[in-house]
């Protein structure tokens, strides 16, 4: 059965993606923190970077997903959206 995604709610998509970006950034920040502990020098960013980077990822993920979903809706009105096939199980 073919279906078409004709519209995406920008706010709900942005909220979900912001949370996903936040969750994905946590292991990355932890890896960067561990690596920075073994690099020479005094300034490693510290705890502030561990807090700021996930928030930065979430905020920009929210903004760009909001814009992307809005653009998708504009373009989908012109060309008809993305078609996909599904089946009952």
C-alpha cells in the first residue's frame, strides 16, 4: 500500500530531534573529556564544555529541524511529498 507524507508538524519534529541530538552528544562529550585528560596543557574546557556542548547540540538541532520540517511542508505542497510503501502484518 503506497502512502505519502504530505506534512510534518515542525514543532513536534523539532522537539524529538532536539532530544535525540542531546542524547547523542553525551557519549561524544564524554569521549572528548577522556581524550582531553591525556593531552598536555592546562586548559581543557572542563566541566563547562561537558554541560555546554549537549545544550548547544539540542538547541541547534531544534532550530534546524524546525526549519527543515517547515521547508519540507512547503516543498511537499509543490511536488507531493515523499511516497513510501507499507503493508499490514
